[in-house]
C-alpha cells in the first residue's frame, strides 16, 4: 500500500517539477534599422526573445540557438500603431453591408453618440493580415461620424 501511495504522490508532483521551455530567440540580421528616435543603423542585428527586443547593434553577433532571419536589402522598423482607424469595422468600403463604422446614412442624425465597436468588429477581417504585413502591430478601431463620437 505504501508503494502505491508513494507512486501516486510522485505522479501528482511530476507536472509541478517540469521546467517550461526557454522562449524562442530570433535574430534579424543585415537589414537597415530605422529606430525612429535616431539615425538609421546599416547591417543591423536585432535580437528578440519572448516578444521583446533584447539588443540592437551594427553587425552584432547572433546568439547560439537563435533563429536567424536574413534581412539584407530590407528595412527594419518598430511596429506601427494605427490610431482612429476602422480596422475590423470596414471590409469593402463600397459595399454597405460590410461597413460597420457608422450608422446607415439615411438614419444618421448629425448629433449622436458613438457606439461600442465590439459589436461590429470582425477579428477575421482580410485587412488585418495585410496591415500586419506592412508593419502595423496595434490599432485602435473607432467608429466615425456624428458630433459626439
């Protein structure tokens, strides 16, 4: 009986003793870095771990085990932030059924409160991956129109 209890306790404790995997490390190598607050850096090496930039250098070394991405001929910038954009609220602007950023024009009172964009937001919008591809990392989706918006 004591062996079965010891085995049960050992099996129950095993997950608590497990070590999490080390976060992946990525190195962007050889591109032109435009930091936004200073001069550009040619032949830059940007090391990223767990979603955070660890180091930036010109021609720096790549840490052992890091995934190396060749950026020669490319420009590296910080992520762009879109403020007051209809991302996820407008799919095809000329098709009214896909425009959720403002009420229908015939019903629109010029003096009206805004609305919560959560109800009209489409997280599966085809425009989101396009924005990501061009370096947009965050947006603030906002409704449009009206004096109180």
